[in-house]
């Protein structure tokens, strides 16, 4: 079964910009994203926010290996991330967090376009079992120390059968 997956650690906020997060942490993100940049009327499903990400999209790695790569870049700043989470989430009158941290795992199963090499041959990485993964104690400790949560999104990309 073809599989494409990637992992990222994100800090997101409606009050703190991605550039401010970069300045406060001293780490350049791999990606940033602005959701609803013009601050149009709030859509509860997609409120305005900025997202700062450190990402591993390297193919052929298990999820735990991708997580290890992302967290190895962030561990030296774990205390600073925890401080920022406390600083921006300390206001008792705020209904929503000022800063949110998450470790995101995204997996696409049966994604034939991404896993096939030339002439439809399976690529070398399919020989390595990518399906199973686990969080090790260091990853759990990092999430706990920084106040981050784990979010896992998995999508079945199997084409729908033709309708009659």
C-alpha cells in the first residue's frame, strides 16, 4: 500500500506573528502560514492565525524517525518554547490560547501518485516498513515540557469506485 507521510511541530497564534515567534526563539521555521490574512469576518472553523513550523518531509523515514529529526532541532529551545507558552497563555480573561503548540503527523495511504517511480515501479523506500510508529519517552517528555499536543491526521486516498 503506497504511503506518503510527514511530520511538523507548529506554534500558532492569533496574537503573535510567525516573525515574532522566529525572533523570540531564534530558530528559522521551515514554513509559515497565514490563515485569513485580511482578518475578514471570523469563521469559527478557520479563525485568523499565523502558523510557524519546523517540518520533516524526508521520504523513506518512519514517523518516529521524522519526529526525531524535527525534535532534535527544537530540543535546545524546549525551555524557551515552554516559557513562551506560559507567557502568552497566562491571561485568565482570554477565551482562547495566545499561543498553541502541536506536533502534527500527516499520513496519506494509497497515494499512488506519490509513491510510484518511473514506469510505475515501486520506489526503494517501499521496502522499508513505514506503517508502524511510536512516540519514545524523549518525544513524550518534549511534548509535556512545552505544553504541546499530538495531532495525527490519516487519509485514505483510494479512488472512489466508478458510479454506475
